[in-house]
C-alpha cells in the first residue's frame, strides 16, 4: 500500500460515484466492511509510516516550505537533502516531508527531525551533509544549528521546549509544519475529515447548535458568533445557498490565513463542508488573494484530491449531500476582504462594499443566502465537531472562546505565528512567546488588529487579549496582526503609515472614507514634516469622529482608529511635533538635526568622508562640524562614528 | 396601501410600509439633503449626506437605504447629524474646483446649494485636489472629472436606464474616478443619449452645446414634443432671448420621463442654422432656385400626373418618414392610394 487513500483490496467498492459512508474511518481503522487480517495490517503498516511511529524505525525530516522559509531558501535545502540522502544511502530510512509554515519564520529555513522532534534552524544547503551524517545517520546532535535562546543564550533541542512554542496551544495550526499539505493521506492520518463525518451523523440543526455552544466567534475581524451566522443562513429561505471562505487576508503584517492555507488546506475544506451541510449549501467559493500563489496552488491540489476520493462532489460519502468547491483569485484590492465587496468581486463586479442589510445570510453571493467566514474560522470547525463543543468552550475566556492565531511582526525578537488561548495577556504574547524587543530596546506600543486596529501603550501590556477587552480600549482583535514597536518608533508616523494604507485601499464609494482619510493623511504628513499647526489635533479628532459615524463599511468606520488610539495614549508626541517641532522618538527625519559633540569628536574625519552631500567639514584631529542647512539627515555619519560623537535630536 | 407609524423629529407620522426613512421623511414633507440618491435609480448609499440618527442603531445610518420600521424613532436635524452632513460637504468642497463663477452649472448645482445651506467655509481643508484632464473628446458631452463628487448617478443611469454600462468607477482611494473603459468617451461605446448629464448634480457633466449660452435664471423652459421620430417624447426647449439654446428632459413627460436620445437632446442646432432651407427650391438649368409653395406643389403635381398617365400608377411609390406624425403618415398613404391609385407606400421605420 503506497497511500492510505488506496483501497485495501478489491472488496472495497468505494469510488466518488459509488461512495461508502465509512470511507474516512476505513482509511485509518479499516477495513470496516470485511474482516481480513492482511488488509488490516496493510492499513496499519502504512499508517505507521505516515505518522512516523517510533516502532517504524523511520526518521522523518520536516522541511518548512511556507512562503517565509521558501524566501529564506528552504527549497534548496530539501533538494540538497534528497541528493545527500541518496549519496549516503539513507534514502529508504528517512522520509522527507515538505510542510507548510511552522510559524517561526524568523528562524527559517526550519528543519525538524522526527520522531524525536529535534529543531534545527536557519539551515542552509551547505549544512545538509553534516545533518545527514550526524543527525540522521548516527543520531547525534548538530549543536551549532540548534535554536539559541536569545536572552539566556542556551541551546534548545526540542521543538516543544523552545519558549516560542512552549506557551502556544496549537489547534488551528496543529498540522502546519507537521504534514505535507499536498498529500491528503497525511491529513487523514491525523484525524482529518473525522469532524465532517461526525457532522454527517447529526442533523444540520444539531451541527449549528454545536457550533453555537462552542462559542466560536469569527476570526476575521468583527468577532460575530459563527453558530449564529450559520443559523441565519440556514433559516433564510432559498433553494440555493452558498458557503464562501474569505481568504483575502490583507492586513499589513498578517499571514495566519496564508499559513493555514499553505500548511493545512484540508482543514479549511473540511470546515466549509461542515458549514455547507449545516446551512444546506451545495456550492462553496474560496476567495484567495492573488498575492498568495502558493496558497492557491495547495488549495487546488487539496480540492482535486478531495474530489478524486469523493469527499467533495455529489453524494459526498454516500450522505446524499452534494458539495462543490471553487477557488476565486482576488485582484489585489484590500477592500475585497469586506464581505459584500468580496461577493461583488466573485460576481465579476468591481469590489465595492454595499449597504447592509440585507446581510449575506439573506442576500449574498448571486443574491442567494450565503454564509461567509474567514479561513481561520473554518479551520477551527473540524476540531469542534471532532472533540466536541464543550472541549472548545473550555478554552479561552467567558465571551471569547478557543484559541487565536496572532502574527507577531515589528520590533519583536521572534517574528512569526503564535496560537494562544483567548485571554492571555499582550505581555505573554510579546515577551514570553515573542521573546521581547529586538536589540534590548524598550517596548513602546503594539498595533493590534491591522490598519483598523489601535496602538496600545505599555500600560496595556497586561490586558487580556479577547474581543471585548480590546474593543474597550479602542483596538480590536481584527484578523490578529500584532505589530510591535520600540522606543524609536514615532507614533504620529505610525498613524500616518496606517492612514496611507487605508486611504490607498479605500474603494472610493463613500465620501467620508475616500475624502476624509485623505485629509487626515495630509494633516499627519504635515505634522511629521514639522509643518503641524495649532488646531490640527482638533481637526483630526473631528474628522475621525465623523468618518467613524458616517462611513459605509468597516474599512472607513475603523480607519480613524490608529489616529484615535495614538492620540489617546501618545498625545504628547503629537504636541511635541506641532508645538516644539520635535519628534520625541527621533524618527521623523524632517524634525531631526545631527550635530557633532566636540568633546567626543577625535577629528578622525570618517564622518566627513562618508557624508553623501559633503556637509561635514573640519581639520584632522580637531572637532568636525555639520552644516545643518545642507544635511539630508541620512544618518550615515552617525553610523560611521566609532566614538558616539554624532548626536541626533 | 399599508401604513406604519414612526416618530420623526418628535412627531408621530405615518409612512407607507416598506418605504425607506428618506421616503418616509419626504412623504411627511421633512427635507433631507441627498446627492447620490435618485428615485429612478438604485440606491448605493454612498454620498452619506442623508444620514440621520435612529434610536437603537449604531453610527449615523443613511436614510436613503434604511427601511423605515414601525415605531422607529428618527432624528433628522440634531447637531450631530448637521455636523456629519457638514463634514461630508466640506470634504466634497475640499476636493472641488472653486471656479463656480464660470461653471456652467452655477445656479443649478446641488453641491453649491447644500454647501450654502450648511455654511461650508470656502476652503475647508488645505490639500491636494483631483487633477484630471478634461474629456472633451466628443461633440456632445464635456466631462470635467475634477468637479465630480463621485455620487455615481451617471454610472447607474447608464447601466440601469440605458443598459449600456459605458462608464464605471475606476481606481481606488483619492484617485477614484468615473471613467469609460480605457478610452475617452468619444472613442468609447457611448451613444451620447446624455442620461448621465441629466442626472449629474454638479458641473462634472455638461451639454457641450449649452456651454456659455445662458444661466439657469435667464432660461425659459418650453415643454414640447420632440419631432425627430414618432415616439412622441416630451422635453423642455431651453430658450434664452427667443433662441433655443438646448434641450433638457422634463420629468412630467408621460412617454419618456427625463430620458431622451442623442437626437432629441442634442439635435436642435438646426433651428437657428443659417444654412436652413426656408423656402421650396426648384432646380432650373442645374441650379436650385427659390420658389413659392404654389410653384413647387404645382410642379410636383404635374410631374406625378404625367408619370401616372404614361407609365401607370404602380410606377410611383411613396416613402414616408418617422419624423411625421401619425396624422401625416395617414394622409400620405391616403394620398398614394386614393389620389395616385397605388399601394406602393412605405415608411422608413417599417422593420
């Protein structure tokens, strides 16, 4: 048996056109329709090979081929590994599994040896011969490639002992980095599609009740109850309904949905199958942004594999339920992450949001009742069915259940994906998992929830991360982007950055968002250039209030959040820019002056040589001077000076 | 008709069931400003000028797309509502040329009227303004997208009324623009019906033939029937100083409402043309010379009689025009059958 997906013998009659309802269970426990010890053995032997059971005597190398690790060179590593295994005669003993994202992109390419779980990081092709010889051949450690804890400097061997992973609870990401996403067998071997099979034994209403009981809330931004959403679509009259997956992940710095699609696409398909069964939809669409070519490719492979074995298509697993799934690639508009714009785009129209109500559950895709959730929401569903809603409701806080994947980016040591139970504090995510701030700098703020979210200061670090706590302080869970900033980040500049993003991505339909974000952006740009005036803060506040209250969709309504939260928590920075023409973080180049401390300057002339505009002059061995009127504030002199004599301020 | 009762601005009022809040207000003579709303077109709820406060609803919902409900409590004129509307207008004015003095739309511009009503300052925000080239690529419509407030009525009129979809929104953010696909209007699939011009609330779309010819307060509108075909559309001739300077739709027209075709809307320049033929012409020695009606009719009668006598009545055929009225067309066939004696009679619109 070369794959669990194969039939054990000719007694098995399962095909997509003659489906068997026990097909999924049969893959791992089979055969179930006949009693044959040799068939059973075939299945169990294969299963052990797939999950690399210790008694199989096999070793497995998990090489990350998520977008992050690919860009740091992982595809060269797996090519080198294959060649090296053949060279050293280990090809039969070691299974190479090219996986999706492990979430620890900072340390890529990641190379894990199973079953012992040794974690090697930043592996390059030239490291491969040594790894094959020692780690795979002799079972020794290759010390220099182990993960080094940044603060203690200690080497950590096991993946699960690394602080980045230790505090995480990986449900949605459980398969990411551990299975080959292009091989359905591996998903099946790890309980894949069992949640859907369980759903088929229940009535659609019971499934909805179960999802409601789990307390799952939408992971895309607004945090609406998923079960309730399904109930609306289910109760909505109509003979044709749709299930849509929003995979138009576009927040700057957010890549959790991409990782799930690249690392575990069947989990999303399974979630959509359950939703389709629950609301009575026979067709699904996954709307993926075109900037995710690998996710699209892996989804296509997964859909083809699921269709080939009758998990998608007509009369799925002989249940009488038909479900067909299509992929629609987006065309690069951020606003298409808004559900009504997304559906307009699927219909071939310009992606512009429309007024709700009617909500998609009543009038969605092609004007039919539609359920739309995002990738992470659907990926949560299989485990809820499989392990029960009580289990899921036991995770998280009272009103925010389950786990949430956050994308750690910015000035944090461990950038990557972290999945934690709802309700852990920002401090735990940023310092325990994220390993604190780079280069020992001071934490200043964290932007949570993407461009629509808010910037929270260090006083908020002990805030539990859940839907309601964040809304209260002016931020939101959003899709889960966490951009960490240190003392060198200017908060006015950060607000300007996010406004620049929302302004460019405004669809242009409603006046407050289209014109208002432009004016706010102009004011912020002026302030960062030292041209702020009295009254600017008040104008920003007035515009923000009215844009929030009158914009058509979530993009406009939340676009002022970065301004409002930075004004709330860092107002003094705005005031310093406007009144004193000073950037406290030293980030706004227009407000900086560079000068040379004559006490410290030894007169080596290195700064003058490096200055691209020749504005530094002086005599050797005497203090140099910077002509501020010519200085372009590039900071080269400061980088070159070995004596710390160049002062910025 | 079924009615609901709701409270608008502290008064219990009635409105037809299913009406929007805007319709409910208008039904009760409560004025709500609108720019993107048009009763004949779908409502995108985009301009956000018609926002109101509704108890139990978050933010300020736009009245044009919010269904009025039994017992709903609506406030249309609070300080919050007025400030929101004023901000919307300020944002529009901030990105609008302030050359109102020479704008063709002066005196008939909704943006100017609301800006005046809401006391919008002359330069509400400093900053960039749209810089689009003026599309003057055709004989009929001038498109100045710098004046466009992106209400999208032209887009919807083109798609929903005319079924042509020649223009749509293009680009994003501050660069959003209404545009034909890739080409200027003159090279697009536009048939120049002018429906877009008719719905434009500002000076972004104007009839080229009327530019510089008169101000709204100088123009007398004379409702008449279009004489280009037998459909019988009505429209208003725009008359200044006894001269027709152009045509605008008239929504009280039973046949066509505000809608017209290229000929009706733009084809009136012949009225005052100095090349217009004002007397019958008879060709003598190869040259047309002016003649009286008697001379001309006598000539035609003589020729027809001669042809009929020599070759028989079926050697003559009559072709009538769609520009004639039913009565004229009736007389034409009667003349051919009863006077000439032939059934050879046809009409240009007979297909």
